[in-house]
C-alpha cells in the first residue's frame, strides 16, 4: 500500500500512515485547524478505507494532538468510525490517545471519543518540557 | 487650514478611541476581514501575549481555543464580505480584554435578520445547559452532524461554553430592515 507522509505545519498535523508489516506506523500529531478540513482529511480517510480491506493483524493508531478545532473534531470522529468498522469485522484495533499531563480538556476529549466509538482506547499522558 | 482642522478631529478620535479601549480593558481590537491567515496570526499573538503574563498552560490553551472558534465563526457567518463567493473570509470586529479575574473575547458581525430566531434558540439552549447536558448535546451533534459547506461542524458555541464554563453574552443590534449586528462575548476565568 502507498505510504502517506504529511509534514506538520502550524495549522495542520503531521500524518504518517505506513502499513509496512515489519514496521507499521499510523500516527496523527500536532495541531489541527486546517483552512479546509475536508480536503485535508479526505486522503487520510481514503487510505483507511483501502487499508481496511486487508488490514494487518493488529492496527494501532496513535493520536497525539496538541490542539484541534471543532471542525477537525468531526473529521477525527470519521477516522475513528472507520476503525470501528474494522473492529466490527472482528479485526484487532487499538487507538492510543496521547495527551499532555496538564491538559484536562485533551484528556476528556479522548474519553469522549472512547465513549462514542466502539474501539479499544488507551489513554497515555506525556509531559511537555 | 481646513486640512489642519481635519487632522485635529482625527487626532481627537485616536485619543478618544485609546481612552475607551483603556476604560474597557481592551488589549486588542480589530475590524476587517477575518481570513484563515488572520485567525492564525491573532491566535498566536494572543498565545505569546498570555505567556508573558505567566498564565497556566490550561488557561493559555482555553483562550487560544475560544479565539480560534470565535474568529472562524465571524469568517463563516458574517453577512459582510469583500469577496461574495468566499465561504470563509467574512468581515467583523474582534476585541480581547483582560481584567484581574478574566479574559473576554468579543466578536461582532452582521447577520441576516432571518437567522436571529434560530440563533437565539441555539444560544439559549447552550446557556441554560448543565455540564452534563452540554456534554450530551456535544456528543449528539458530533455524531449526527455533517460539516456545512463552510466547513463548520456546528459545535463552536457548545465547545466554548464547555471549555470556559461561562455563559455566552450576546445581543442583536438593528442595522436596517434586513440586517442586524450580532455581538458575542465569551469569558475565560483567570482563577479557575
């Protein structure tokens, strides 16, 4: 499968989607408030759609966002719903939600997504220097 | 001589404006087009400004968040646009003020009067919601909602109130038969 690598900017996250079975990486990190959320997230959703047809034995998506606006929150849900579809098909799926240890709002956002979608979540706190 | 007089009037206006800003604790004021670039620049400006005041990270994040959502609201919903075809770059005003206890973010933009009844219902529902009911409303909206043509998720107001835990203050001022000026203030407590 094609690899997606998008460098992060001050308004778009870094995205790596690489289904290489030896070293798979699926990660969204940084800031998300793109000018056009739909066109930014479209290729990511398409990649997931294609990936879900023949996924790896275990799929782990790391989400490590510092900030996302409400428009992005809707698209993040769309991504998580793709993973839910895979989980419904009996696939092994895990979301690792990373949040700064002093950021209650980001922690709560992760908990809310966990409530909304039926996908196993792991909440991981980290410290910003 | 006429020119000199005109200059004097302008200078009076500047001083008057300065005094009014100071009296209202306004630290930042802007009128004009709210593009994506402007939204980003203002938000980082506010972020660094707040950092100087040694505020906590969580307060800094909340102010940043409220600014982004407020500015994007003007951009998307203002009736006044230089480029009529642009889905986002509406015109509006933007103020930020700071007192001992709070930051406030105020926006103003013109809207079509037809939108007022719906907007009022929405704002009242959000203002009268408890923490739990707003959480429920947010979840319902994010699940059911679709992004508008303008890229809005319809979650901005709910999210502001959830993050600030303060009611939105708003009013609609008459411009003419068709239009009103919509003023909205969000409050972020410095002590929470």
